[in-house]
């Protein structure tokens, strides 16, 4: 594989080894162990109760929806779903965790193994790789400390305390920041396809810790690693990795040792600083949560979940390229936007020329929705009407270029394609005898270029076609014009 320009180990004797722990907030209606609403952006400390505040005597209850969604994510990633799973207390103190412990899963997580298939483009084309998973477990989120600028005090908002959090732990299977970014983007896409999380990094519903070590290229053993906590954007993940891989390579090149540490990344300065020495599992004194019974998944339940899975991104990508014959580029653009992919598939029900429809959806529809900051389904043209427009182009009723004006005129109403084309006077002329007359006229007027064409100057053909197009006010079908110009000149 050709290494990309963004790979800091490129041209060095080192190889980076990267593992990711992604934290995904599930968008269940209520929290993981209580009935409090699970919602972002509410007034601080308004979505709380004795359970998520950890008041003495309060008892947690497992959110069945969260268990089901965790299992769905596991099934979508090919994990083994535990038939018997349990919760454990992870003990530590921090102001955003007033209970003094987090309910998590230690030795019996919901999902084991599995893999995520990622693809990304680099110098050598599209690279496909399978990144292995270690496990996926469910836990509760902590609250949020709020540090005000230029004021000495800090606050704690516990609205987030107790929100269901899926922790997805990858194997140390990645070697470049680019791969790690592609993996995280695919995880997000899987969650969006399953409808279990919005994975909005700005709102913190997808957060990520990365583990990094650097070893001599060709070596297979794992060396001392550092961990960077709480990265909250794809760019931060890639930048933090770049920085940390470079830092470790410099230390190793000096013959010094890497210290196992937990780091924080400062995106402003583009550097890391030490948060704490790395803690070990035994520091947390895990023990089984005494207030919750173990959870048993029945075979029937797991099977029914497996059957209800939607088509996942990697499978859809293959179908779009294979059965529908889309170019890799168009298939990729569509698969990465759930709503746009649905729009595309609905349009195909009206007109099944997949590549023609894909061209329009990924160009014109996408431009319109990006420009207005809304989804493809909100721009004011139904997939069926868009499909009708694409059909009109393919049938030569309007030129591809003029069709953009028709598209604009179709937004926000329900008028038929033919009606709009007629009203705008944009009907394309595909009538041979009409175009042939125009061609003859242009040939008569431009003896110079005609001579040039006969001498073999290709450009002069384009000039003559341009003249015919101009004479027809852009309405002549350019394909037919070209054909007839060549015919008339005998080339
Ligand atoms: Zn609560």
C-alpha cells in the first residue's frame, strides 16, 4: 500500500500502531438506569432524579431499548452477542460523578469480537480494510464539568449523567491517522444507518480516545503506548495522532523510552499535555453491580434483532457499484449520506437509469441541500419529480445544462417537468431536419473553419457546433448537432 502524505511515519524506520475507543451516546428516550429524559441542550440539572444523582436508597433499572440497540450494533459489526451479560461498578471520584462510581461492564460485555470494514481513497486508489473489534459494552455517561472563562469557579451539569453510552473498542489494527479517521467515520455511519445515535461530535454524542505506540517497521510486538482522551472531532483525532506519532518517533530515535501516560490534546496549539499517569483496571476496584440482576439474551430475541437489521453501508456500497453499476465515486458519495441515498433509491422507482439519476442527485441535489443547509428531502422537489427531469434529459427533451434552470423552477411546487420546460421555453430541439438546416447555414457562413476541419483540425468542429448551438439559442440537442456537422462535412 502506498503511504499517504499525511502519514508521519512515511520514509522513517517506524510504524505506528493505533487503537480507538469510541464512546457513542445512544439516543434512547430515557437514560440508561432511570426514567429521566435523555436530551441535549436542556437547562443544566433539570433532567435528573435520585437514581442518576446517586442518592442513597435509589435503585437503577436497565433500559431495555439500550440493551437492544447495543446488541443491534454488535450484530451489524459481526460481533458475538453474549447470552449472559452483567453490569459492574467502576469506582472513581470526579466532580461530574457524584455517585463515586460509574455503572459499566467489566468482564462480560454485551459484544465480543467483530470487525468494521472501512474504505478510503489514497494515492493507490480505494483502499478497503477490515478493522477488528475487541468488544462493545454499555455503560452510563458521567455529567459535565463547566469551567467558565475568566472566573474562578466551575459548575457541574448532571443532565448527561446516566445517559446510555456504548463503548466500542477496536483492536490496535490501524497504522495511519487516515485509517483511524476512516474507521471512526464508518462507525458513525453504522450508528446513523441503525438509527441508534446522531453521532454529533459537536454535541459530544460521539467521543473518542486513541491509543498510540510506535515500533520498528516489520516488528510485530506491541510497545509502550500512550492514550489521548476525549477527542471530539474527526480533525482533532487525525491531528492528535499526527502529533503524537511524531513525538514518539523523536523520543525513540534518541534511544529514550516512552512513558505510559494519559494525554490531553490541545487543538489550538496542536500539542498534547499530560493528564495523568496511566491507570490500570485494578485501580478502579471493579465489582458486580449489586443492584442489577445479570441480563440474559434469548436466542429468539437475538435472531429477531438480526433479521431486523437494515442494509449496512459496506453492503450498500457493493450493491450500488455492483447491481446498480454506479461509479465508485458516486456510490461512495451516496452511501455516506443516509438521506441522500434514500432520495436516490426513491427516484429510481420512477426512472431506473441509476447512473443518470446518481449524477443529478450527487451534483445538483447535493449542491442545493448543502447551500441551504438542509437535507435532500427538504429542498422542495420529490424524488419522483427529480427522476422525471433526469428522464427528460436522457430522452433529449431538455439539455443537461438548461435542465438546471428547470430544476430551480421545480423547487417548492408540484408542477410537472414537461409543463415547466414548456413554460421556460427550454424544449431541446432534436428534430433532424430542423438541425440539419441550421448546420448547412452555419457551414455556408464559415468557409475558413470548414477548410480547417477538412485539414484535420478537431477544434474547428467544436467551433461549428458552437455556432449552431448559438443560432438555436442553446436549444438544439448538442449530440445531434455534432453528428450532423460531421455528416455534412464528410468527416
Ligand atoms: Zn435520573
